[in-house]
C-alpha cells in the first residue's frame, strides 16, 4: 500500500495511518487500498480492533480529490469485485461498520466531505479538541454529499442539525462536533494518542466472539440500510454532471488554492460561503 500504512501492534490490535501527499486527499487509489485492508480485517481470525489516524496533524482526510474525472470515479471497479455489489466507494463505506472488528477514527486536522464520511462510517470517533475540524462542503460546489453523510448525520445529530451541516457547508470545530454528536469525544491534543491507544488495547483484550455479537446487535438498531448509500451516490453523480453555478464556484475555489495546503483548505467553510456570495452577487 502506498497511501495507508498498517502497523500491527499485536495480532489483535492494528493501526492504519493515512499518508497521501500534502493534505491527504481521498481518490480511487485510496478506496482500492481500503478494499484490500477491509478484506484482511474480514478474514483475519485474531484482530479485534483497528485505529485509523493520519500522518498529517493538519489533515485527517481533507476530502475527495475533486480533480478526478467523473468518468473515472463512476467506472471504478475492484479486481475481485465489491463484496456488497455496490460501487467500490459505497462498498467500503458500508463494510466498515459491518466488520467483525471495532473501527476507531482518531482524528487530527480536517475531515471534510469524503473524509468526514469515512470517519462517520467508523464505529467510534475520537478527535483532537484543538486540531480537528469537520464539514460537508459539497453543497457549496453544487453537489450532493454522496458518501454516507446523508445517512449517518441525521441518526447521530438529529434532523435539524443534519440539515445545518449538509445545507450550510460550514466547518465544525471539534468541541461543537462533540456537542452535536458528530464524534464521541473531543480530547486535548496532547492526550488523544494515549487515550485512543489505551481504549483500543482494552478492546483487544476481550473475546472476539463477544465483540462481533455486540456489533451485530447494535448494527441492527443503528446502521443505515444499503439503499440509503446507493441513493446518495446516485444523487452525487447526477449533481456533479449538472451545469450550473456550482461548477463555477468549484473552479474559483481551485484557482484560490483548493487541494493545496493553504488558507482555503484550512478555512474551507468560510471560503465556501465567501465564494458563494461572490458568485451569486
């Protein structure tokens, strides 16, 4: 793997670290690597828990690489075929919650768009109080969020707050995300690694059969059905092919520094609002 580094602390406890360039963009290669990793987690008889983190303290996963041609994204296929008969991205997102392993996102830096959606698909989310930022900015560039946020956020935040996140396109710092239910806890940055490591090792000490049974029971009550992910992805592809001012706003953001480590990516929610006002005005 070139984007995800896997460390096996013990046979029961793994860490997967995202490390893809300056701001950890997600792209088709990321999805293919995740597919391979999830297959290992599904078939390994010993592993109980995996922690996903980032090599970049300013970006967990910035968002999807918006310069990837739409036809490339729509035509994605894994070598072995998807496990759930879906587009590979939706397949990975739905499999994360159904793994016979506990998935923990340890979030430093920005997690927007597909990055936020990856974290939402994990079982548990802990974040740095000082460094973590969440957002679903897609509405600002004329797109429907297609990676599962429309399914997860209403269940976690409630209807009104889900609309606030999805229709506002703004940034949510970790303390607000914690208060809303986007994440489990916001911890002081200096304590995040120690806390997550201790929590993961605690889970790793339990019987795998019990972990799997608990997950299956909680999943019955909480996991969105596959149809919601399929509908969102369909809406995403449709929205990104429609002409309209959203395409112009996206181009303006790219010209201003989107997908580069700088002011736009660090304060994307504010720039989405600014560029929208400029284009509409």
